[in-house]
C-alpha cells in the first residue's frame, strides 16, 4: 500500500493486508485482535460417533416429518404421466387416428 522505499533508520510503517472477502488470513494477513481459534487433528476426530444410536433414528424422524411434502407431488406426477402415456398410445392407434387425425 505504497509505503515507499525503506530508508535505514527511518520509522517502519506496518500495513496489514486484511485479505480476501471474509478471510483475514489470506495473503499473509492476520486475524482480528482477540480472535482465538481452536483446531483438532483430523486423526483425532471420530465422524461416525453415535451414528447408529442417534443418526438413523434422527433420519427416520426427519423423513417422517417431510413425507406429506414429498409423496403427494410424486403421486400426482405418476398419475399424470400414466394418463399422458395412455393418451399418446390412443392417439397413435387406429381408432385415435380415425377420430382426431386427418386420415380416413
């Protein structure tokens, strides 16, 4: 940020680059004052801890709560598609062509 050439014995001006949007640590920047971050080694984590005990029942509970939002549109889509296929087959048959087509 334009500090100019360094001259020996002169005061040094420290410019901290804030970094990219939302990432103060990018490009050698530093975080905010008083910000503390903690991390844990990836081989100390246990991502599937409690999966069978808590994960499956929670998935069932959440799915049961959403069933009325998902199933009715699928039922409507199924019967609409079934009707469209039957209608298409009828219109492309001899009686359908005779009724709606220009053929005699």
